[in-house]
């Protein structure tokens, strides 16, 4: 159960993660308008209006749930450098029809690539799902060919569980989706607990 007195932001080494709000939408739109960022995202390009239409209701519901003292069923985070520079966003999403199942997802600005930001963010998202959402299972996905995301998901301990040939349509071309996942007890829970301790998640 989320307590409104708890942290709204957490720091992991060189990044800070905080619950996103509507003021972050222009930065989200800038991120998703970058063709290199969107190369392996089936839902891009997205206009500012499209980003606002998609994220606005999620962020409003998140704010409402937090105000009611509840852990958001879908938690959307803004990723920042410690100086406040926007680096990207991430999310922990409850999976329908999978009790205590959660999906993680994230996109980062190009300037954040190759610096370990994605790995630390992925660790935080997994730790959040475990510590605050009592996750039994964690999953994530990416398009076939997106070796960076596939490698990161595997680094987090998620296993390739299957493929969905032609599942995603992008610019008139069908792409195969790779599906990764794991029960929490099969992950390196000791490492994730260290992340939870370092960020303060474990004290909530």
C-alpha cells in the first residue's frame, strides 16, 4: 500500500527517478520524436498531441491513486540526471489477467545511451515492482532486432519466453515482438534488494 508520506523520488547512483506529471509531457514528446529513439518503437512517431492524449490520462490516474494513498497500478517515472537534466522515462505496468504480474518499459534520450543509465533504470523498475507492488512476475518486450533492449532485459534476469511473429505493425511493415519474463524468485533478488536499499525503496 502506497503512503502519501513516502518518497516521490528516488536516487540510484547518478540518476533520479520521480513520479511523472503532466508538466513532463513536452519532454516525453521530444524524446519520442527522435527517429533514433523511435527506430524500434512500434508506436512512434508520436506528435505532442498524441503524447498528451496517451500519457495525460495515465498521469492523472497516477496522481489520483497517490492522493488516495494507493500504489499506482501503472507507475510512470521521469528519469533525470542529478542536476535535473531530462534523460527519459520508465514505467511499471500491471499486467491484465496476471495476478501480481508487472511489465517494465523505458525509453531514454540518446545522450543517456551507453552510460549504464538503462541498466540502473531497469534495476530500479524491477525493485519498485517487487518492493512496492509485491510483484510475483516481471516481464518486458521489444521488437526483434533491437539488440540493445533485448540485452538489457536479459541482463536484468528476464528470459526469452517466446516470440510473436508479425505482431507489431510499424510504417506498414510487420515486426516480430520478443517476449521476456521471469518469476521474481528466479531473479537475482539479492542484487535487487541492494538496489532497493540504496534507493530507499526497501524502507517504504
